[in-house]
C-alpha cells in the first residue's frame, strides 16, 4: 500500500492530452529559435500608455470627487456615450474641472481705490434687514 505522501503525489500529477503537448512543443520551438529572452519579448507590443476613455469610477478618482456626484449630474457634463456605456476623455475631465472653477469674487474683500485707500464694504442686496 502507498504511503499518504505517495498518494498525494499521485493526485497532484496532471495528465496532458494531445492539444496541450502540441502547444508545449510549439512554445519550446519558439524559445529554441530565439537567441535571448529580450529578442522574444521585443515582438510584444509596447506599453500602450494611458487609456483613451475612462469610466465613472476612474473619472471620479481623477477629479477627486464621489462617483455618485458624476452620475447625478451626467446630463450637464461633457462625456462620451457608447451605447449604454458612459466614458470620459482627458479633455472631458479638464472641461468638467474648468466648468466648476471658482475664482476670487469681486466684492468679498476690501479693495483699494486708485488713491490707495480702502473702499467701504457694502452689504449685498440679499442681506437681511435688521428690525
């Protein structure tokens, strides 16, 4: 009777059929025909770089906002639609960012007049009147 180790070794052995052996033979012929691994890997495509389109998850991550925010406002944001799939390009993400740019407001801080003195601050027309 076989020991437990021998039984496990017998179970771990994999049998190969004809298709697997033909594939293995093809790989070995390919490796034998190359002078080095660099030659073999040189035929592989180079790194394609950044993807042209990204989905909601990656777009939200790049913009630093929740994915839900993009989904809720998609009708007002630049994007690409391919069937039911919504995709964003780098230009779309830049446009979204530019759409929400907030610069300094015109009346938020005291300004100086041409004579160099501070001009008076005035409350906005939306201020509540005091009773």
